[in-house]
C-alpha cells in the first residue's frame, strides 16, 4: 500500500525526503492550454521557504522549482506535470544521535513500527520539508480556479489570539507571521523568541478563507466539500484539528443562532443572500457560494532542545534532545501550505462539478 497521492480528477503525487537530493510533485489531470512557467510557482514557494526570518528554521533553501514535463511553449499540455525542488542545505550529521532513538511526538516510532526501518535524517518522508511539494502543486491548482481568491493567515500563536476588531488584510504579508493584527505581531515576536531561548516550541492556528467559490461545488455524503478540505488539511504535518465555519463553537450554539438565514438576492448578485455564514460556506457537503472558511490547529514543533524521556530501538529508556535547525513554531510556515491544499481541493471539485453537471 502507498498513499502519496491526493485528489480525484485533479491529482498530485508528492515524492522525496527531507535530506534526499530533491523532492517534488507530479500533477496529473491539469487541463491543457493553461499558461504555466516556473515564475507562476516560485512566488508561492518563496512564502513557505525556510530561513526567511529569525522566527523560522535557519536552514537555507532557495526552493527553486523546475518544471520537467507537462508544459510546451509555455502552456500545459494535459499530460503529467513533474515539478522538482532540489535540497541544497542538508546537515544530516545533526541527526546521528537519533538514529537508534525515538524522538517523542515525531514519526520515528510509528515509521519503525510500520516499515521496520526509517530515514532518521530530518524525519525523512515525515518531515515538513515535504510540504514544499504541496505548495508547488497548489500553485498549478490556482491556475484552474482563477476566479477564486484564497487567503490564509494566523489567528492564534502560543495561545495568544488576534483581535478580530483589528483585522487588517493588508497587514498579512507585512510581517513574518502572516498576521492580520499589527499589535499581535509584537506579542508573538516575544512568545517565539522566549520559546527558542528556552529550547522549546509553540503551536498555532491557521485560518484560510476562499471567496468566489461557486455554489454547487462538492457532493453529498461521501465526497463532501468540507470532508475533502478536512482530509487535505489533516494530512499536513503537525495538524491535529480542523474546523469548517464555526466548527466546535456550533456545538455550543442553538439551532436558531446557528442557522444561516436566507433572504432574496440583491439584483445582479446571484440566487440568494445569506444573513450569516456559520456553516463556513458549505452545507450538506456542497458549496453555498459564501466564503469557505477553514481553520487548522498545529501542534508545537516536536523538534526541541529540551531533553525528553524516550526509548531506543531496543526498548531501553533514554533521554533525548533534538539538535539541528527547526521552526520554533511550525504553524507560521504552514499558512501557504494550508492555502495550497485548499487550492488543490477546490480545483479538483471544480473539475468534478463540470464533469457531472456540464457547468
């Protein structure tokens, strides 16, 4: 069994390891005739790449993408698009101490239990380095849904939340946290600096909103738009929880308060107008035409300098700390990854909807 592919009609397969020579993705099912070059992909990778600020890992990777197939004379051909990103700044020696020991909260023990062996260099396939391939594939997906705007940002870091009243979309790309609240940035700088100095890490919550998603995308029961989005985002490294719309707060509400009442549409503005959007743009697994809202909770980075109790491969008790260069908050660079997975799902759903309905 191998589960390295995602999607239905628009499908991608990622490949590669953290400390291998390269990693990448093969995108299949992309419609022909779309303008595509490395320049269309690189800006999205630049948002995710390491070493961009003192608040992320200091591993230095250019993350330059190369298109190896599926494009001719600047246009997609409809055949598989192969994307490659070389690894150029590996320091595998940093992981020699964990070759025979299991790092808590990592995939070390689980990978060994499944395969009987593991690539301990940076976590191998379980490393968040793999998400660069998802961002590259997501850039291609965006070409399929040019009408949709996808915007991700952090709403919480280390337990500290943004002030929704101070939300300023223009601020999101003006700081290293993808934060829409200027005052929260100052607090978060201190939180991350303190965690790093303490040899520790913190978690975060990413919110992503997709607007102009056509009403009707998705399907009932076993292929719900929200379940596809949830599966896509739960597959991101370190994600431990996903919400659509009000999410768990809906369980604390009432039917009257949680209902998104409909009103007649304003002239020239579709078929209906919603008074609220508690459902996050999806009901019965199908898009309503409202903004699709998803939130992802990311655990603290498990690679920390603080020593933790564990065992080795022989089952003996050990104490282990993780050396190397790691993100004190993996949630920061997860923002463009969540955006990419949302784009991949929506591109797939657009093509599925067209295949079934002809629209």
